[in-house]
C-alpha cells in the first residue's frame, strides 16, 4: 500500500512552480507616473527609466517573519541555525507537494513558523522568505501566503508581485490595487496599471495607458486584445471569443472572467483552484476546487463538508456519488442510526479513497465513527478511519483488537509497538523507527541537528519519508526516527499510520 500511496502517474510532468506563473505585475523597466491621472491632466506621462537593481532590503528580517509562534509549533527559535539560506531555498524548492497529509502539515508549519533568520543569511536578500511564500503557493495555501506577505513592512518588487497575485486569486482585486496605490516605489506594469485604473473607475486613463503601452511595445498583442475587451466589452459584441490563454496568470484569468470567458482551473496549478471557490462558480466547480485544496491542507476539511451538504445533488456519477454518500452518512450520524451508518460507510470510504480524501473524511467523522463501536466490517473500517483522525491515540486506546494487524496499529498510535508483529515490510520499517536505533551511531540527520541545523535536518527527514516510501524503506525508518528525536512524536505516529492505511493509485 505504502508504495502506491505516494506514487504519481507514470511520466507525469512536474507541476508549474509559483515562480513560473506569477504575473509580471511590476514593470521591467520601471514606469514612472501616477496610477491615477491628477485633476486637469488628460494624459498619463509614461517614461522609460534605466533598469534598476534593488536588494530585498532587510533580508534577515524578512527571513524571520512568520505567523505561527515557534513555541506553539514546538520548534526552537534558532530552527534554521547555521544552514546557509541558499541551501534552505534549494531544499524547499525540491520538496514534493504530493506527500502524506501528516508530512504536508509539518511542511506547512515550517513555512509559516516565526523563528530567527539563518545565521548565514547576511547579504542574501530575504530569498528564504520568498522561497517559503512560493512553496505555500505551490501547495495552494494562498491565504497563508498572503498572511506572510502582509507582514512585510516595505514591499519590494518580488514581494509585491506575490501579494498582488495572491489577492487576485482570492478575489480581492480591490485590495491588490490598493496595495499598488499605497506603494509609490512599486512601478506597476502596463497591464496591472490598466486593470487597477479600470477597477478604480478611471476608464479614460486606463484606455490611454493601453494605447501608450501597446504603441511602445510593452504589452503583447494577445494581452492588448484582452485588455481592450476588458475596458470596452460592448465594442466586441458578436465577435468570436478570444482563444484561451496557454499559460495564464491570475491577472489574465481575472480579466477573462470579467469579459464573460471564465476559464477552467482544473488543469492549472492548484493555487488557481481558489478562483473556483467564489459565489459565481457552479456548485460542482466549487466542490472540485475545494477537494484539490483540501488534499494539500490548504483548506480546512470542514469547508469541504459545508459544500458537500449545501444542497441535494441533481445528478449521479463522479463527484455527485461522493456528495450523495457523504450526505447519507451525515444524516445517519445525526440521527444516531448505527445500522444506517454501517450500511453506507463502505461506499463513503470507497468514494473518498478514490478521490484521495481519506484523511479529510477522518478529520470530519473519524472520532464519531470509532465511538459507535460497530461490529463486523463496518467497525473495522470505522476504527481505521478513526486512526487517521486527530483523535488517533484515544481511538486506539478504546479498541480491542479484532484483526491480525490491529495490535500493531494500536501500538503505533500510542508510540509503543512492543512485540506486535508488523503487517508487511513497510510496517517493519516503521517498527524499527519506534524501537530506537540499531546502534549508537548517529545518523546524518542527527549530525545536522547537532551542528545547529535542525531546520535543514527536518526538511531532509521529510524527504526521507516521502521518497523512502517509493524505494528504500531504510530512509522511512531514518526519517520517522529523527522526527521522534526532534520532539515531533505526533507527526511521526500519524505519518506511520498513514503509510500503512492509505492506498492511492496516483
């Protein structure tokens, strides 16, 4: 199970990183001139200036920004320690976004925690901060990325283009434009300037900027055509639709939506799924977008439940079968009807397993299902779902083993596997991590931590667990063992349980 749980489709291309799809919302070269035309001025003066190079300013200060206090995360203030920022940036960019939910949760914490900047960060310009934001965007955690960006005291070119796009993805266009207006040192690109002028009601200035930018060659023909329709859609009534953009940015997608040509986000990077969560999207599109985001931990599972139970499905097949099954389970639990729960639970599990949503299901219902203590197959399934929930330890304590593998699962959930026999090779690798080291020799991860490079060691441990499940199970043992030694026992237990209980087919 474990090997298929983390396997991607054969030959699948790596998804676009945030740095590949961010809008060019800041001019290169910078543009001079006010965002709004002052009273009495009928034209916008646009002057090209030489390309200027600016550092991100207070690099170490940026690198230390975070929204989760170190104490609450159970991590030390000197998490990054002596590791150079460039090494941390490389490790973050290499981290996979398709890993175990427990490991994804730890990665999100490392990206959001407020700790001291790396000791070797001097002169490196806050690149670690940008790498953290980009990885959040890669995970679809746009709200969290924007929360980090809001902490930046003086926006720079690179922090601004990320906050601009994050606001657009969340449907906060006015906020994005307000940020642009409030920071005179940020020179917006022509498309961003035109978009914000129009959003502010200054249509004449927007039209003049469009003609100027097009004439000067600052706006590509495709984008010029889109901006023209955005400013005056009535002029193009009866005209054929514009071709869909090949690699759209958030700004392009927002304008396509405004001209009545909304684009599907299903094949775009996961951050774009937020565009389908808005009230103008259909129910099915909102559900599918929420499912994508819940898989990476970017959106809370209860948000998905709210969508599942919003109304009765009017069709069947695909997502509608999943919705109907969840609604039946929810109604049976609300009525306290154990027989009805037992009847629908296998279908619910099959639907959620096929969609790789087992852990969100467990977060919503796991503890309640296990507490019903149902007999037979339904009870066994409820127990396994309970082990995938945050209440895994209490669920295990209440369980009297029924099947041959349950003693090991119960022991793992409580951090003491004892003499319980592991169910397979993966179970053997997990058991070794919870029995302690085979020798007194420190691992490479232990040596890194001993050198004051705990954050680097944790990132490598994450990689050990994720990649080890695809190949060398000794890496799984090393990764889980180190997480325990680093004081992250709950993460190690939940990751071990997920390695045994989740079965995914890519």
